[in-house]
């Protein structure tokens, strides 16, 4: 979600020590509020240089700060001491819980190139950088990392081979040299090409391709459907740089943020094709605004977010959410953009509907949500609006909150509701999903007929769970004594609280990784026997028991929830872990008078 683009993050004075690493508290806190899933570094053109002699060199950016030579960033015309170097970016990725994406020079700058026949030293340099990040503490470069205080490897799984170099003479030849060498040494690393595959297939292998767009607001708004026609089976897109710029953006306008929000709704709806996206640039020092606009502006003691920064906070729950199809029918459809997701926090589930009104008229819309398995609950439903009196309004040090999202309760929240969209606004409706589940008869498919993936569990937010082991053979018992680390980790995930409830985060993880505990019954369960036996009885009547043999550990997990509908009927629902490790949603439903 974050891309660094030619800036220097002010170190000391005020420090945030995440895992003992020093960064400015306020700046890193703003990054954390975006909930980034990846960190692209150290930049774009900064990596290339106007000339190769001034390109970023990772070796010169590690080691004691006072011994780093630094270099002249000739693209943006400033000297950097590289105090924020390769190692610090890896640390920051780890601290943020974000996947590091290492953008390296592929022998090409803005003005000179290395012939493919002479590229071998550059390839070796990149392999050394990956050994520094991923190698064991006993390896040549891994030991250098360990000496700096990080013996454990960094999980670098993505690299970008150059930046905006696709049209250069030696790019494809150089690219293949890097690609083949990295694939052989690190087959799990995903490689990103600079060449655009949005309108046709690439002529070289790649896991993802870079897509950059800087344009005016009307053009970016119209690009919300760019990926609708993309091949669903081709190379995936990484929109690593996008923004409205120049006269429509100023130093960060509401207008720019609205066009960007509309563009993001299109990326969200095409998330099977667009795997990652990041606004650029993230930071700018107010004393050297070489590039405008930027997401976060700072000086030596202040900082603020531009409207584009605040716009992104309304997308920070999208990663991992369930996307819903959405249709807009209105005479104003040409100026509207919308998307819908279901997401969960630690306590509740929400249907989030985001709508951009890019026009100058207020728009009244009727929103209808069909196919929900739960009802919308007014309590807990909110609306957040990003707008201002003038479409060119900006934030500043003197008025940092001039254009920020305003959140309020949504008293008319329902499956069908009326909303009024302000002119030039970005509205996010969070409709809380009620705890009660509508009673209905439902056939119970056998486990073998279950789909490979199910949508997030809907129904009770507090789920009662009974876990019991399938009798194991003597051979299984021997294997259990030497159970692999994944089994131990999954056991820990399944630990229940004293009241017998399983938190939703653990449930979410269990749906993705098969839980394999063998002995979590009496001491960890505080559920009444009658409830436990009811759940087991219904499970056994509804479908064949699901016996799973993963890592030689046999296990059955029965999850059930109890709720009360409007007629005071008790609804008991449940499911079991199946072959792919997902809890099958609504495998059985039983209504009691």
C-alpha cells in the first residue's frame, strides 16, 4: 500500500521505537493508520539516477551510519547520506507488518545503459542483496545482516527489476538475466516487470507488471474501468504509482483525491487482476517540494495528511475483504463510482459501500443490498464523508484538518436506504451486520462437494466451538510426539477463552489453515454439555463426518453458533473443517421452537 518515492525520512529528534528502531513517531503513526500490506522501496527514479554513477547502491547504504558514503540523488537534486538505507527499509517493513518490495537498478539510468553482455556484475550485486536479506546468519551477506543486529532473515518475496525502463534498448535482455538468476536462486520470489500488460500479454516471463499513472482528474476518474477487460489468466498488475498531478492537484486537493478514490474503486472490483496498488509519493519535506502532490507533508516538527492521504484511509480495510458486485442506476451515473466489500474488525462485521460523487450536484440515491444472510443493524452503522466547500481546497500546517473525513452515525441504516451524496464528495457507508441469523431450511452437502473457498463466516460474532479428537492409532501417537511446528502453531490458534468462546480472528485463521489439536477438550472448554452434544448430534445427522489426514494428524473440528430470531426460535448452526482447511459455512441449520 505504500511506495517510497525519492525522499528522506527525518531521523532523530522525535523517535518511535518499533522493535527498537528509531523513526519519527508522528510520521510512522500516519503510515500505520493506512494498514499497509507492502512497502515498495527505496523509490522509482531514485533507483535509476539520471546517470548510473548516481544510482542507489544498496551496499553503500548498510553498516554504521557514520561510515556510509552517501550519494547525490541527481534526479531530484539533493545529497542523501543514505541513513535510511536498504537495511532500515527492511526493518521498517518488518515493523509495519508489510511485505518488502525491493526495487533495484537493472543497469539502466535515465541517460545511460549497461549492455546485456556486460550485465553480470549487476546481477551478482542483486543476488548479494537478496542473500543479505534472506541468507542464513552463517552466509557471507547474511552474516553482515546478523552483525547489524538481525540474525533472522527478512522475508523478501517481491522484487521489481528496474523502474519505468521498458522502452530502453537493453531492458528486455537485462531483465531476462536478472529473472533467470533470481528464479534459480530463489524460486519463491515474485518478479515485477516494468512493461505494461494491461492491454496485451508480455513477451517475457513475469509474475506481475508495473502500472504507473500520473494524469489529470478527469482522465483518472475515467480510468476506473481500466482493468475490467483485462485477461483474468494473465500476468497480474501492480499499480505501484498513481496520482492526480499538476493543476488539478496543487499541493494536494480534494479534486485529486476524488478522482483517485474513483480509480481505486475500479482496482478494488478487479482485485483478481490487480494484486497491489500504492499511491506515490508517500512523503515530502515541505522545505524541498520538488514533486507535488504527496500524501504526507512534513517539516522538522510538523506534519499533515493531504486529502489523498485521508482518502486512502477509507480503503485500508479492503485487503482480504470480500468483494460484492455493485450496480449503479442513476441519471448521474457518469459522475459516480462505487464499490462494496464485507469486512470485519475484532468484534463486528460490516458491509462497506464506498461512493464517489465527482459531479457538482448533490445526488440522492437508494441503496439496496440483496442476498445478505444477516440483517443490517442500525446500532453501529456509520457514514464517513470526505468533502469540502471548494473542490481545490487543501490542507496545510496552519489548517491540517480542512479536508478530512467526517464520521457520524447512520440512523437510517437498512438493507434498503436513502442516502444524499454531497457535491464533490467521497462517502463510505459502514452498515453493521446484525448478530441474528434468519432461520431457513438448508440442504447439507457432503464435505467432498464443498467449494474450495467460502466467504467469511456470517452469523454469530461469538461462535461456540467444540473440538474433539478422532481416535488415533499407535502409529499416529508416535507421529504426534514429533508433530511439526505448524501443528503446534495451529494448536495455539485454537486455544479457547475461559467462557468457551473463540475469537473471530482465530476463526478466520482456522478457515485458512487446518487446525490439528488432539487433546483440547475438558480443560479448555467451558461449554455446557447439552450444547456440545447438540452440535455434534446435528453435525452427524446432516452429513458424513469429515476425517482429514493432514501431516498424519487426524482431527475433526465442529463449530456451532446459537442465536435467537425475531420469533424467539433458537437457531443452531455449524460446520466442520474439510480437506482444504476451511470451515464450511452453514453446513447445517436447526430451528427449535
